[in-house]
C-alpha cells in the first residue's frame, strides 16, 4: 500500500514538509486505541534467532533506524511499532539551532536517493531529554551527538561532552558524529590527533558513570584506504566500541540525475541507493583490515533485504536504514528480518 498509494502522494510535496506531516500523521494514528497492536502485528517479527548481542546490549533484531529521521526524539516509541530493533535519535547539539537555509532536502527519484544539507537542525539537548523521559523501553535507543555550527574549534570537545553527560542516563549507546558534510567547517573533526583527543575525553567522562555506555564513531563513505587504515588504528588505540559506516557522501559520480538538476540542488550529503556499494566497500575494508576486531553498523543504500544481507556479508553486525525507509516504506524492516530468518532455517 505504501509504494502504490502513499509514496506517490507524498512525493508530490516538498520533502521536508512531508517529513513533518508524516511525523504528525504517525503520532496522531498511534494515539487511536488498538492501532499500536495492529501495526505490531503487521510489521514486528519476534524471534530469538534475530537477537544480536553487541557491546553489552541485546538487540531484538539487527535492523535499526539511522540518525537524522527522529532528530528530536519525538517519535521513537511510535516507530518501534514498525519492527525496528533499535532507533538512533539526533544528531543532538547542546543548543537548538535552525540549521541551514531552506530549501535543503531534495529527492533524486530516478536514483532512489536524497541530497540533504540540513545542518544539524534540532531543538537542542534539553528538548531531547524531555522527550527521552517518555521512553517506554520498547527497544534500544542510541544518541547521536554533535557540535553546534557556530562553536569555535577550541570548544568542539566541550560541546560533545555537554551532550554526552546530559544524555547519558537516557540513551543506550552513543555515536560521535564527526563526518556530516553539512555543518560548516569540520576539518578538525577529521584529524586523527583530534579524534584521539575527543574520544579520550568522552571515555574519561564515561568512566565517571556507574554504568558506562558504548561509544561509536560515525565515518564518511568517501574515505580512501589510507584514511580507513587510520580509523582501524584509531579504534585499536582508543578501544572504541564500534564504528558506523557510513554517513552521507559528497560524491556525485554515476547518478542518473541530470547535471542541471544537481547544479540547481547544490552542495549536500548524498544518501540512498547511489552510495550502497561505496558504503559496503568501507564496511568490507574495515572488517577485513581489522580482522573483525570491532563491531560495525552498516548503513547506506539499503533498499531491500538483499542490500541488507550484502552489508552483513561484508562484515556489518547490525544495519540501519533511512532513505530506504522513505522510498520502500515500513515493510522493508520485516523483509530484512524475514530474509535473515530464512538464512538460518
């Protein structure tokens, strides 16, 4: 029903406006008595064979929702009814910010892709915590954290620590988002020496809590082999809990979209099917080079169960969807989980 009726209708409208409309719609529908159980009966697969244990957490299934969809943690309880094994909220910054000027979200329909330059638009730390206090414990919630756009380089670590310390009681794991291309100057965030400093500072803060939380690093899909080698070394040196591969891409090669359309859109991070192979390559390289020394969450271009299995075969322990959720609808989660069970039968 989604691909035949809802998607064509939704795609008639501005992507950002329809995103907010969809949120309101899901929120409204979920308040109707009996709708939650109906959605769960349609989409949720409960099977112990789907469970995955990583960095001290047990995931009901390995299919998660990537950060960027529920930025302000307003819909994670309702989204749990679609069968996700975990949901990552954010990116959350210490202070709320409007993000980049609109229009900043674009569909590439022929490519099944999206270009965005949202710029970490979110309502800030306090608003996210207020929403996370509503957590009904249906599934694992991750916290994706970043810096405010106008923060000076010497204060980057302070921003991450502020988010980390405040969110610590409310999320199950953390993701340091250092690879988003849409937040102004972020050259320092790609410097290995600075990353060691940042990770060390966050890990020191983590040790002050009674229950330490897993910390992961989200990396770009455009890294070359030398840069990926640095990531492997970085994880080994800092004893980071894992890596999310990958964020959006700046590469525009091989797209069906016309050069005129791409020029009109301008800069931004590309997600969806066009980055599928690029993301899978990064996963495979990290897994092979490290001899599977750390967990990897695979994200980028998953639009089918086959795409998800490719990520897992490449070395991903868990997968996340975002653009695929928009293009394929909520049935995608069930399709992936069914394919995983079929493999084990």
